[in-house]
């Protein structure tokens, strides 16, 4: 035998399928019913040494991982062995035999040929009558009917034993009739304890895994019969990394009945298994027994079976393992068969409405492929605390170990490369900085020669940020305002105000000072350029210090007697190297009416003089005005205008009514839009809770149909039908009654843009709109058009936000302004804390 004559595997490495579903016949959820209706009998069986370790799987809530089982089914090595399974993982061979099965379960494996199973005694109970009358019964019937009807202790005890045997150890589909053989065994407890359950349970499991070889290539789902938990616990022991992801060991050093030593309900993805395999080196145990885990394949004659086939290819694997063969570079040959199955779902979204039948306790887990919709995901009832932390820690550790064995030459090469690169970069930067400082020093000297000119008569030239008193800058650094001189009475005060107390600058310096600065730099045109080149608000302190002239900062350093360019580089603040126009985008504030009307942000902030006069007159004698569903009074006006005031539902509805009025009356050019109220968003969130549990039986509420036809809200009813007359929906949402966000639903592109000043992702809330709105759109279409619509979930995207709403109370104002910006096509950077306060 040569190395080329090793067993072949099912798939070429990296081409294994990822099926959508594995039907696990072994369901521990049957024990939940038994524990509820037969608590005393269940307790007795759970303490019986025969099956106590099996019941412990349910007690410790160890969950079935279909992905892990399917991964190993795809990694089988094809041999002639009847009672052994061989797998490869991380290119290393692994064996699953009766020896490993016994180490996991501790069930009896020695056959009893003299056991007379058909010899049972009639006692007049339920099970005796069933055998005598040759009636059939299934696990499903026991779970739904008989578990509640058995009224004698012996019948109830036999029922519990049968649930463990037929539902877990010898598991098949719960609708299949239970063999009379198992019922006859529970009629005599002594014979039941002598029966080799381990031998027969292992044979059923091995037969099921072998039968699944062809199905994983041609089908998107298949069934695993037998005690599948034993196979999962074996791979958790053989590959400890997988074990740490799927659960936790209760005690270290346990070598027998290992199925009672695991707990956990964590889920694992195909990507996690692939990552572990690619970073795995020596953490694999090909052989497991009651003596421990071994790197070599240990053959125990006690588990040898006379009818087992001899396969020289398997013997070669064992010899190579004992000779310490390096499997990390081995490539397994694979069996050429039909092309692996590739799952492709329909794009009409109809498959999302398919109902998934679950058990009463919903414990079992199904495989979800990467393309499974969120509607098919099941909630994990038993939360495994720390599962994500274990996963991240393990994957990080394995990825680190992968590169730990780099050759020293490579390490030295990389180190020398970085050293040379940074040295050259440092020299180049130093030359540039020194050259720049020489030019700046020349500029300082030229500016000092002109220092005797009056501050108000000095020419400012091309320098837009010139301030009259450079000599006062040292005092600014130390927090002292200089004494005013006749030549600099106004300018130093202005500079000291900006430099000393940034927190008061907004109150002490009028907002029009920014407009004057704009005039020096080119007016509104340059302001637009400023908006296009900056992103996000900066702090007041950093923005104001950026307006100081660089010559002032260098004068400060000269007074501080800094000598070398290195000292200058260390002493200068970061803002001194910032471009002069690097400022927060601001609103254009000008007295010129023509400038106001031509500004792009006109509709966002400006109020015509005649309307302002009316508002001023109204404040002197406030009367209640009707605005859609709300009334405009002094209280509402103060909440909307004053800062740090929380906006309520009817405040938001009033503003949405005004938006609706502006688009309907063509005051705003976009017209194929609809503005929904807070009632609609609350109803969507409530309805999604009902839909999530019953997608097939869910029916769209009539209120939603009225919204879709433009009949609601009643104040401002437009009669515009969604997707016919309306392309976009704007909706305010109150998340958990503590935070306002807004969304734009694009019915044409089937997308949802989320505007959240907090920059957070409220996936659960937004998902309700992404799933329900397509259904509403389809429901309001005519019968001829409905066939062109599907209910596939809309794509959600979050508009990047950061550094906004520092007060924590202006999220409502931000939500409304985001809607206005998005509708009018304005730059979102215009909406920031400073502009909202000063607009």
C-alpha cells in the first residue's frame, strides 16, 4: 500500500455543501412533556444509572448543532468498514467507532443472545393491552395524547422509558410506529437493563450517516436518525475548539459517560467551522476512549466485531498516524461524482411566507444557509451566556498561533523594512518642516516691522483670518487678557473672548461674525466650498483656535523662547497645521434678501420677513391655531423653538403636516412623497410583533390599507396610492419611547434610509418597516398589478452620523431636519448642534 491508496473523501477540499436544513430525529424536547405530566416517573428514570447520562443532555440544555453535524457528514472518508466512520478535519483523520461511542454514552455494547424478548407477562395495563391487540403507537401520539391519559404508575414509568428509547436512543421520525420490540422490553425492567442499547443505537447512527452520503450532494435537506447527540459530543471532544464554541465542559478530566459533562446552547456558523479548520494545527484527537484522548489511533480488542470488514486503506492511516506523519500538507483524494447541489431560492420573495413547523418547546435548531431570510431564523430559547466571548477569544487565539511559527529571517526582514521606511520618512518630514518654519520666520519678521500701524487701518491683504493684535497672543495662552490700548480697543477684546472662554463664545459673539468672516473669504460661494470640503461638526474650541493666524501662534512661541524646529513642532497645537478653510459647515446669514433666496439652505432655515412679523405679532397676543391634528399655542411654540426640549408625538405630527402641506401646495418641488404620522409608526411596530410568529396566517390590517391608499392620516388626506402616486415615504419613529429617529422608504429602489443622530442601529424596529411596508404596497395595488409586486424585505442602510445631539434632547429636531434635508437634496452636514441652535 502507498500513500496514494488512502481512502477518498466525499468532496474536494473547500467544495463542501452548506445545506439549509438537517432534520434531527433525536429530539430531547419529548422529555419536556414527560417532565411536565409525569414528574415523579421522570425523576426516577433520570436517576436510573441505565439512562441517567442520556437524560442529562436535556437537563443541561445541550442543543443540537446541525451545521457541525453536516460539516462532518461532508468530510467522511469512504472505507469498507461497516461499523466505523472515518472523517478528516484540518486534513487529519478522525475515527468514530464503538470505542468512541462507549466513551461518550457508557451504554452497554455486549450482545445478549439468550435474551428472550418475546417472553413478556400480561398485567392488564395500557401497554399489555396494546401488545395483545397488536395496536400501533408513535412518539407523536405519546407526546400529544397518551402522556396525559396514562393513570397508573407502572404505565407512566414505562411511557417515560419508551420516550427515552424511541425518542432519543433509537430515534426516528416521531410519526413512525414504535417497534413492538421496545415495548416488550419495557414490560420487563430486568431484560431492559440487560439489552445492549449502546450496540444497537450505535449501529443505527452509523447506518444513518452512511445513507446521508449521497443526499448531501443532491438534496438541500436530509434526515439523521439515531442518537445524533453522541456524534456531536464526540466531535466536541475530538476537536476541542468546536466544543468550546458549542458549549462548556462541566468538569475537566471526565473520561467516561462524557455526554453528561457538557452544557450550552450556542450556535455555530459554517464560517466559524471553516475558520477553526484553517487555523487548527495540533488540537485534534483521532482516537477517544475511557482512558483519555489520544493523538494515535488506539485499537481496543474488546470492541472488535467478528463481522467487521477489513480495509487495508484504513490500516495504512493507522500506521501513518503512529509514525507521526505530517497531515498538515496532505491533500485527500476525492470521489468524482455528480456536481454538488447548489441551492437557489426564488427571487419573488414568496418563500419568505412559508411556515416552518416547530415543536411545542421550539428547542431544536435548524440549519440556516447564508441566504435564509430573517423570517426563518429561530430564537434560541436557552441563552448560552458567554458564547460570543468564547468564540471571539478562540478565533483570535487560533489566528495568532497560525503566524507564530514564522521564520526568523522573515521577521528580521520585516523589521528592517519598517525601520528603513520610517527612518527615510522621518528625514523627509523633518526637511519639509524645517523649510516651512524658515519661511514662517521670515513672514514673522516682516509682520513685526508693520506692527506700529493702527489696528483699524492695517491692510489685511489676502489673509482672511488676520486679527489686529499679535502681541496679545502670549497672554491668551496663559489665560490673561491684555490691557486695552488706544490702537486696539475692540480687536483684542474680541480675540480674548474667543480664546479664553470657548463655552461663552456662542453667547457673547453674534452669529453674524461668522457671516463677516465669510465676506472676507469670498462670501456665499466660498461658504459652499467650505461645506463641500468638511464633514461633521467640530468642537467650538478647536474651530475658533483654527481661525487664529499662524503668525500669532509663532509669535507666542518666540515669546516663550522656543529655539529649535523640533521644539516648535512639539509646542504648536494641532490646529495650527489645519487648512484655513477647515471649519464646520454653517448656514448663510446675510441681510441681503437676494443672497438669502438663492442659498441652497433657504428652505431649511430662513423665514421671510413678513412671516416673522406675523409670528412676532402672534407672540404678543397668542391665539390657538389649528395645524392638522395639533393646535399651535404658546406651549407648542416654546417646545419647538427652545433648545433641549423633548418633542412629543403631536409636535412631530404637526411638523409632518406642514411638510405634507408644502409638497401638496407645490411650495416644495418634490411631490411624489408621503409623510406619515407617529400613529402609523407605532401601529407598524405593534403589528410586526404579531406577524413575526404567524407569517402565513397574518392579514394586513384595514388601517394600513387606508394609509397605502392615501386616506390616512385624516388631517391632510391626499388620496395618493403608494407606488402609483408616491415613490417615497418619510416616517418619524420613537424608539422605545426615549429616542426619535426618521426613515425614508424608497418604494422604487426597495430601500430604507435610516437617519439617527445617535448613530446607532435599531435593527429590530427598522426591520418591522422593511418587512411590512412591501406587503402593504402589494395589497393596495389593483388585481392586474399585484402580480408584478413581491413581499421581499427591503434593504436597510444607515446614514453615517457622529458627534450630534450632545444635549441628548434634540433628537426630535434632528429627525425633522434630516427629513427636510433629504427631501430637498441638501448636505446633511448642515444639520449639526451649532446650526440647530443658531438657525
